[in-house]
């Protein structure tokens, strides 16, 4: 199944669940250099405790800045550490030993 990114909020409402629409809105608001945890995305979307569902959303829906999302300890996505590190570094985020050195959630 191809990964799709919808171009308007009305597209989101038509094709996404309320949870998916809320998560997409939080992710779209992230700016270069901003880092957030899966749990923070879930809470800001109005679904506290749904951090694993945020990970599933990112895995199944392309077009979002997945590299700006880390786990609660600041660790990078397993299996994607090198790419995530490169993308974060390009935005000025410092990563050391597979972990973001500092972010708003710390």
C-alpha cells in the first residue's frame, strides 16, 4: 500500500480517523530543529498515553517529519538511527550516542 500525504485539512477529515487527523496536525506544526517525543505528540493531539499509536501512524503515513519524533529518553528510532541523526543534524539538532542531547521535552 503506498504511503499518502493529504494536502488539505478537508482531505484529512475525509480519509483519516479523528486520532490520525489530530496527530497529523501536531506533526505539521513542528518546525525545523524542533524535537518532540511520541508521548508529547499524543498528548498535544488530545490522546495522552497513545504514544505507540503515534509510532504506528508515522510508520504507515509518509510525508511527515518522522525524524523530529524521539522516544521519552531522547533515543532515535531503532533501525533508522543513521538517517534520523543525519536529518536532525541538518536542522541543527545535536545527537550523541544515538540520543538527542536536548529538546523541549527534557
